[in-house]
């Protein structure tokens, strides 16, 4: 069953200015509000009420930002949109990954009995799920964007920019990750605790290898554009 949220509010969180720029290009009737260190931009995308915010990089900043977004604007759904490092051979720069779930790969209390690597004790979960109806609807609407290849699977999050082949191999073999980034795990945990529907749209800017920094800088704009075009198709579909 595909849930309808027509008329309700969508929160959009990006970590970097270049990522949010592509979202703001889609937005009409923009209004800005500042709260603490965050600038919330309210407006419409494809006639749908949206509030976009720049969280800053990393899990703590993005968790704070998500909680403020929820308290101040009561979004019915939160989407994390931006770029990621690809950690599967099948995924290329410019492709888009729609997450089924997200793992905090740097969370490790597995020294204690019955705790797995990546498990968040507060949730007793390794994989924080994205909302099934959101995943289905994004994947369906992405079919209309024929020039972007779309994958779906696990995204891994941690407070590290990954640029090392050994590390990225582990993220795939240990957690089944197909892409890595630095915020979605915290945004997902905050949405889970607040019972807010949640989805992740990330386009690949680099392959998390020794060229990652150069590729990230070169492709962040184009890849952010690809993620924004999938977001736009999703919003058009609801
Ligand atoms: N976001 C984009 N590329 C990344 C990488 N290689 N590591 C972590 N986050 C990223």
C-alpha cells in the first residue's frame, strides 16, 4: 500500500551548501527563518510545502538539526539528500542510491555481551530502517529520470570521510554498505525516535578511494543535481 501525504510537510536536510543549492533551485515562494545556528528555508517544491535546512557535516550536527526541524516545523516526512562515496564496484559517480536502511559504521560496543558492531544500544538495532512507502515511491518516481542510474541498499554513516580502499572494503563486507556518508545514520536515528517517516537520496560523488577528495570536489555539484532531480520526481508523485 502506497501512503499518500498530499497537503502535508516535507523536511529536507543537506549537509553541504553545494548540496542544498540544488534543492533551493527547485523551490518557489521561499521564506527564511533562523534558529540557533540553522537557517530554515520554507517554500514549495512542485506545489508541495517543504522546509529545507543545512545541517553541517557529521552525525552530531545533523542529529541536532533534525530534532530542531521536528520540534519547530513538525514535518510528516524527512528526506536526507546529497552526495555519498560509492563502496560497491557496480556503483559509479553520478549514480543515485536510495537507502533501504542506514548503519552507523563507527558505533562499536561489541566488546559487551550480545552487542553487534554498529548496534545502537538505545534502539537495539544495527540497521535503522527507512520508511518502506517512501523507498517504494522514490524508486517508482525515479524511473521517470532516465539519465540517472538508481540503486538501492544499505548506506553506512560515520564521522569520517572515507578515502581508503581497505576501509571501504570493510564497510561493504561487515555491514553490506553500498555507499558511505556522514549524516544519514544520525538523521535516521532521530526520525526513528520521533516516529517521523524517513528516506535517503544520495548521489555518488566519489568512490571512497585514494581519489575521493579530488573526485568529491569535482563532482559534488553534478551529483547533487542528480539527487535533487530524483527528489523533485518523488515530490511530484505525492
Ligand atoms: N560523502 C561523499 N563522499 C564521501 C566519502 N568518501 N566518505 C564519507 N562521506 C562522503
